[in-house]
C-alpha cells in the first residue's frame, strides 16, 4: 500500500505526521521524502545513508551542420524549450535551447526529420538511500539553480516495488511536484490546521485530489487553535477527519529538537496505527 502525506501549505506538520506514521508500523516500510527542494524528513528519521546516485535529465543538443531549420522541433515541444530562427538573406539560422524549460521528453529528437538532434545528460540533483532502523529511507536534493523537480521525484518513485508499504512525504502546495508525488498513491493524507490560511489551502488540495480521483482524508494538526471552519468544511464535503492532534508546547519543543512525535510521546503510536488502518 502506498500512502502519501501532503498539505496545501508548508508548516502544517506534514513531515512529523509522515515520519511518525512510518515509525508506528510494525512491518517493513519504505519512506520516500519527495520534497526535493527542501527535504527534511532525515532530521526526524536520522537515516544512515549507504547509497548515493546522481540524477540526470536528457537535454537536446543541436547539430547545426545537419539542421535545416524546419522548425519541427519547436512545434512538437510542449514546453517552449526550443526556438528556431531560420536564416535570411543567405545567412545561416540558429536554434536556441532553454535547458530550464526542457522536461526531457525526447520529442524533439524523435521527430527531427534531419536527425540533427541528440540528447546529452544534464545533472539536476542527487538521490540518497539508506536505512533508519528497519525503515528503508530515500530522499533527493535538487541542485541549486535547477527548477525541474518532477524528474527527480520520478527517479525516487522508481524505487517503489509492488506490494511494499510505502509512506511518501510530498512537497507542500498543489503544483507539479505535488501531483508527481501523490498520483500513484492508494490513499493521501492531507495535513491541515484550523486557520483561515490552512482552510484556504486545504480547499485547493481537495480540488486537486478529486481531479486525480484519489481517496483521501484529513489530519487536523494543532486542532484546538483557530476556529471550527475547517471541520465544518470537511463535514460539508463529506471528507473524513482521520485524526486530530492538539497544540501542546511539549510537542513543539520535541519537534524543534528533531524528535519524532511517537518517540517523544509513545502514547501516540497506537493513534498512528489507527490512522494507517483508516487509510486501507
């Protein structure tokens, strides 16, 4: 079973929920931190990294000696990563490639009638794997200056083996990296907080998951702060509230020290086991 833990905004406690869920299961678990722009699950799980792998995406390189500037590559590129400027007045043309827009789909090289395009690897980040106790841990880091997180997340997802219990810590928000992280899940846990900002971003997350036809439920963190509008929204939309965690100074202090919730407060372990059962 694959369970993703997501949130419409940062700071809701998504990672502490995901790490505590993984630590509460008495079974073999694979934990994948998909927040490749700012991975932080390692702070709580403290894995021993045993394997490091650089991740590349294929970027087109143009052979101007073969190119006839027909513009086919520009037409098939859905991301506007190639611009073709035909020559004029017997002057040679030029082709511009924008690597930061390229998704590495290979369409340009496949459709080039002159076979003037071949792909070269471009490093975008690094993936690290290891163990935190019995938990198989995977996370990745996007290189500074890179903007394409989904290819790195896809590389992490290749580590999933059918039949495994997998906990995915998704990036915050509702953009492409989030969709890439949760789309293969059997169930998604949305972590929110009972504040106007939390509710606003929960609404956005719910819309995304319903577009993806994913089963989901909500965990309300710091549930005794704010107001009751978040619970009222869930009730109105028939969204199950799977768990509520109250605001406690002791929890915040443990979090600030990088201590997982179920280790600082073992009594929560049974609650996370119940959370897992509700996701089935």
